[in-house]
C-alpha cells in the first residue's frame, strides 16, 4: 500500500494543481454516493427550513471539501516547509489577546471541530517559534490499513505534534496538560458516550472528555480551527472558551460550532456532514 500512496502523493504534488482539484471532485462524488442518505438526513435535521436543492448543494460541496482534506494528508509529506508556510497562515487570534496561545504559561486544551482543512493544522508548530517550544499531543483514531495509517501519522507528526491513539492515549493527553503543554481533541463527532446536549435543534451525545481534562487541571480552553481560503490553503484561528466546568465547556464549544455552521453557506460546507452526529440522541438535554 505505501508504494502506491507515495506514487499518488508524487502525482498530486508534481502535476499542475488542476490534477488534485479534479481528484478531489471525483473522490467527493464517490463519498456523496456512499454517504448521501446520512448527509441528507443530517442537513435536514440541522436546517429543516432549507429546500432539497440547497441540501444537495451543501452536501456535495462538503464531500468535495472532505476529499480535498484527505488528499492533502497524502500529498503534504512531499511539500517543503516553505510550501507549507505559503499554504497555512496564522490569524492574529492565535497570537494575541485572550484567545492567543503564545502568552500563557498554563496548560491548554484545544477543542478541535472536524472542518475541511484540519489536516493543515498540524503545521502549527512550524509557523511560530513559541508554538515549537510546546509539546502538542493529539488524540486520533488510527486508520484500519497499516500502510495508510503510517503515512498519514508521519505526515501529521512531521512538524512536532505527537499523535496518540484514542484507545490508549488519554493518559498522555492529561499528562501534557498537567505539564503546561497542549492537548488537541476533536469534540464534534458522534459518540456512544458523553453527555446529552441540544445541537442545532436536536438531541445528540457529545464527548465531554476535553472539558473533563480542562476542569481537572484548571487548564485554559480554546476552539482551534482552520478556515479554508482556497484549495489547500487555510488560516488557523483560536477562540477562547469561558466556561470552567466540563459540562459548560461541552455546551459552549458545541454552541460555537452551531453558530459557525449557521453563519454562512461557506462556513456550513466546511464541516464533515458525512459523520452520523445525531446517531446517539437521548432525552434529558444538559
């Protein structure tokens, strides 16, 4: 598998960018075919007043953006650091003010939403010397195919982030925060465990793990997210979370995400609507 991935990465980075764009459109079309029912149901749950044409357009665009993200994870090991810096930039919110990451000596829990260009966020330690001084621990779900998993994990760890399996890495994630470092955790995927919240008008279960870690160690909390600017280009942002308890942080982060998704069509298509977020709904909303 690895030789085939390497050849594909070479083609994606050496041929004109149009080749990668066409591939993203093609793979996005495949994802739409495979996940159309879930995508359509999710969008109708979140936006009950939108018509079928809007749902289809947003769903198909979201699939193309998800494919774009996947292709970047394949191609990125062949990009030079200079090329990565050209494609990924830092918003001022990452550097200064209450949401900044450079002016605090406390441990930080970063709540990460599953947006299109999240693969590019692993370049953060490359983009600022203060970030490079921190240990970044990221919880992730390993891929089922060993060769693909090794390729993607190496790409994500290239600039200093340390990926640990969600099955085994909770201790390391907590240790990083306890030692005044940074832990990154996805907070917006479906989960069979967690707390029941209202998300975009419907009940679902939400993981409270990042909130639990932040509360336990008195850590600072941020939303850490990537805003797509164009194909394989993004700007990294952070937003401060004000709650101090795990339930409050879980609700606040999910409310931020809901507001972001409702803010514009462009923001809406950035989320991975293909995962079954409302699969585990419950009564008794927090």
